[in-house]
């Protein structure tokens, strides 16, 4: 299977971004998540396919673009749908299922069918849980950077405090990913991108 290059992925972002600002926000975030994931993957013993992690992380949030309205504003209420929207977008672009899945299986620490029903999420009721080590690593790396205004890096402690609101099981899932993958040093990336760490 030939995976798309960084340039091909960038071109897909450009094609689907409604504005230059949206492109900058989402594509930069994807590059940062890619850098975090690849640094973690470098650690001995993880045994992940680094090329798949690269392509998956660079594509994971492409489904945010369809959530921008005519007025250029993001539909925050429907934000949780960005995963399935990205999956559909990449499938329509002819990309393989293994890449489409990075979009639909990276939200939070994994969304279960039960979460969809209990929280009344605007998603078809099924599991959206990372299955492969590559999917889990991209999902995990994504938690350390946020597309807020301005964008910020998020420490493991700050994310743990955030995710606890969704249940002890979510906090435990995040803690076990921290143990499995390690906690990234965000300082070099924060300096390189000029984004604050919170
Ligand atoms: Fe993301």
C-alpha cells in the first residue's frame, strides 16, 4: 500500500479548507500531532509503523473543515462529528480504509457505543475506539495540542483533569496510554511553534 506523501496530504488540506485561517489552524495542529506521535514512536519497543503514524496523524482532523459554516465559523455543537466526516471525506478521495479510520477513531480517549447513547452524541451508535497501536498512538498524541484560539499545548496533567469529567473509565484509559507510550516533552515544540503550554 502506498501512503500519501506529506505534500499530497497538504494538498488535500488545501483542497478542503474553507479559508486560509482554517487551513493554518488544522494543518499546523496535524503537523504538531505528527511530531509528537513520531517522537513517542521513536522510543524503543513500541513497534509501530512510523509511516502509517505519519500519514494518519497528518490526516486525522481533516473532517474539521466541513464543520465550518458559510460565515466562516466552526460548528462547535457538532464538533464531535469531525471524526466521521473526515472518514467520509477521505473515503470519497479514494484513500484506503486504514487511513480513513484515523479520523473516525481518534476522538477523546475513544468513544464507545454506550458513550454515544448515554451522552446523546450526534453520531451513529457504534464503537469509535482505537484498535491498532498506530491508531491509539495518534489518538494519544492528539491530546497534547489543542486548536483553541490561540492554539495551545496541553500537559498530561491538564488533559487528565479535563477527561476525568467524562468518567473514571476515561481517566484510566488516558493513564494507561501515558504508561504505554510515555509522556512527551512539549517544550521544544512549544518553542518551535510559539504556542503556550497549559
Ligand atoms: Fe486533532
